[in-house]
C-alpha cells in the first residue's frame, strides 16, 4: 500500500515514521481494497493529532482522527478507528452479498 506522511507545524523522527508505515501496512488485512493512505501529523498547543485517510479501489474512502498527549497515542487511536471502520464496512458488504433472497412461496 502506498503511504503518504505529512507533518504540519512539527518535525517527525524516523522511528515515528517507521511505526506509522508499519501500522498502515496492516490495514489491507482488514480490507484488501485499501490502496493508498495519507497520515497528517499536527500539533496545536499541547494537543497532538493524526488525521488518516484511506482510499480504496471501487469503494468510498474512509477517514478518522486521533488525538493524544503525544503522537504515539494519537497514532494508536487513529489505528483503532480505521481498523474498526474497515472491518465493519467489509462485513457489511460481505453480509449483503451472501444473504439469500427472501421470496414468498
């Protein structure tokens, strides 16, 4: 999966970039149509935020935001949210495709 990492109003060290890339690389496990992700790290005062957008083939993109006292906490929060969204959406699609038609008979 292609990963784009953006830092606004801050500097990111290599360890944090590697952690972010390793987290994003796991997202296709939850939805194989995920093709591109963008993470935006930002600092507003003492609040650290991570905005994530995931583009998927033939499906609507998904987005989530994580906040925390540091970037690692915000990254963990956004990871949980994106995984939950991808998992739920995939289950919804697969359930819809496998339900038998209910014909009166």
